C-alpha cells in the first residue's frame, strides 16, 4: 500500500509561558507563534532575578515554551520551524495527541520527546529549523516547543510551525532503522521509563520495601560515614535520587533523608509530576524551604486536594514557592498556602490565569512577603491595592501585563506610601501611568534598583525625573518607547550607577 506524506501548519496556539506583545495583539496567536520577553543573560543578573536552585538538571535548558495544535493527526517524520528573527532558541520539541485522552491514574497528557539539544550560537538570519526526530509509534496533533534565550541578543520570533508526517505508520515494528537511516534518533528518549521509576518511588511510602536488596548489596557505601554519603547524594537531582533509592535499603534510607529536600525543583520534570508524585514526596520534605512547581499540573494532573495534603504532610516550612504557568492554581490554592505556609516570603504566580481579584485577596495573609510575581494574572486595581497595604515588606513585585489593572498611577502611589523597601518593580505594558505616579514612586522608594516601564509612554521629562530622584537605580527598561530622545537616554545611561541599561528609542 502506498503511503503519502502530508504537511500541516499549526492551526492554533494553545498555550505560551511568556510573550512580548499584548494580549490583544493578534500577531501573537496567528502570525507570530512565539515572541518571548526574556533574552540574553541580563535578566538573570538583574536585581529582580530570584535565587537559582542549587540542584540543576544537566540536560534541562528550557526557559519558556509554546504549545501549538494541528487539525490532522499525523505520524511525525519532520518538524519545520520557521525562525524569522533571531533564530536558535528552540532546545526541545515534544509531541502529544489531544484525542487520545489522558491517563486515568495521573490525569496527564502523555508527552514524548521528539528532539532535544543544547543552546548554540546561531547566525542571525532567517532559517527553517528541522532537526532529526526520535521516532514514535503513535499519531500526534500537538507540538510543544521549549525555548532557551541565554545566547540570544534579542527576542526570537517564529513565523509558523509545520508538521510533516503520514496518516499511517511508515513501516512495521523493527524495520524503521533499516528503512529510514536518515531519521536515526538524535537523542534517546527514556521518558516512559523515567515516569515509571518516579511513580514507583513516590508510592514506596505506602508499600512494603522488603523487595529491595539488603545492606549486603550496598557495595562500599555501607563502610562510608552517613555524612559522606549525604554529601555525595546532595549533588544528585530528584530523578537520580529516585533511581538510586531503588537499589538497596541503605541507599533508599539515605535518598529519603530530609536534608536532601530543603530545595525541590520539579519544573524540569513537569510532565511526570502528578498527584501521586506529591503525595509520595511529602514525607521526605519535612525541611522543605523552596519549592518550584512551575509548568506542573497540566490536564488536571495536580488537584488542590492533593496539593493541600502535600503541604500538610510535609509540615511545611516553605519560604519560597514558584507556581509559574500552573493551571490548577486558583483561590483555593492560595488559601491552602495561607493555611500551611504563613512564613512564605516569595511567591511566583506569573501566567496563572485563575489568579483573579478574589484569589489575590488571599495574598493579604502573607505579612512577611518580600517578593511577589503577578505577571499576566487577572488581578484588578482593588485587589492589588489591598495586597500592597497588607504587605509592607515587599521588596520585589512584578505587575507586568496585568490587563485588568485599570490605573497604574494609583498602584504607584500605593507602593510609594506603603512599601518603602521596594527595590524592583515591573510595570511592563502599564495602563494609565502618569508622570505624577512615577515621580511619587521615585521620591518615596529611595532603594529602587530596577524599574521596567517597557511599552509605556515615557518622555524625556520622566527620564530626567528618575535620574534626579532614583540614585540607587541600576536598571531601567524603556523598551518600545518612542517619545524618549537619544540625548536623554544617553545622558541617563552615562550615570555612574548604571549596570544594565535597556533603552529603545
């Protein structure tokens, strides 16, 4: 039987983690697939940058992502990514089938890695990026592109994504390598095996462990002091700990030591994290202080019921939590955090669309809060005013692209009146921000080090007022501003306390 290939452009942009155009700009969802705000290393060195996690996955480079869908389900042969401006950001391509349903046990869509690679310097010219793909045995109609911008000089822009494939399997099982040598896997995918290992381990707290070999099978680890073993294990990421814990009882006990779970970064394994993951990890997290669940909880993989049990069982001592792009986060989530984690100092809720004016009121209960990220949430003027008045310790706050805040001038006055320790402020795409609010902020917040006013109408007088009053300012972002003259920008950049000027005029 003849097999005919087919090409399909993306039909819809389903999801994205970040953007540089407004929510009302149709070019983001129709013409331009991805236009990320983060590029280069400056934003990781800026005063607003959160403290990085100590344990890093050596093969995880992703910083942002987009998810696109296609009308037809195809067995993938190739993916073509039209990189119009500043190519080279794509570091991972994953595939899924939205019609196949989700796992009954975990509720998560099954994502498979088609390709993965390291970020590399790329010539600055338009190209069609089509890397060799890992073969999979099921049709797909969704692609997830994960992006890294560390080597980028400016925003990356993708014009479209094309899926090339067939409606039928090309070859029977076991013949693909011989028939299609040009499509040899670029990177072996072990996601299914890893998922099984992780799930098995998370359930170990509820099962007998008599099947594990005893100390006699622990090699030389049994003669090492426990402190030395813990030091060695402290360099392992969560997946490595999960795998090692299944080798023998000695290493199982060591890998479950609470001291190894002071920080827990689950973002790199977002597609493996589900309710059973949290419940299995809870008993190991008695000393947990920092938790990163960013990107986790897609397709109802995490419920607030299990999230609450995790917080309760871990006897949470959390001071920092990152919930960037977590679809399960809502008012109930914040209520649970307020109940079990009253010592929280850092909360990242960026791109959590269910965080609205009602949910945001729960933030009033975090009196020790000094870092708050509400980028692209649905809070309004009343709710953010209440939060500011209740949290005078705030030093870092991101209110960028909050389209329901009707008057940023009032927000600026509230911050100036109630948050004298303010150091960094993101007003990206602010609406109705006057020079009075800006000057009041500069006068009342003398410790201000970083200010993002990108895509807002700033003029020379505003720049000069900031120069006069904000002597601690290290970074000012006025990207997309058209009313600032080169003379004013050059004068401001020449000030001695500048570190990372970002000016577009």
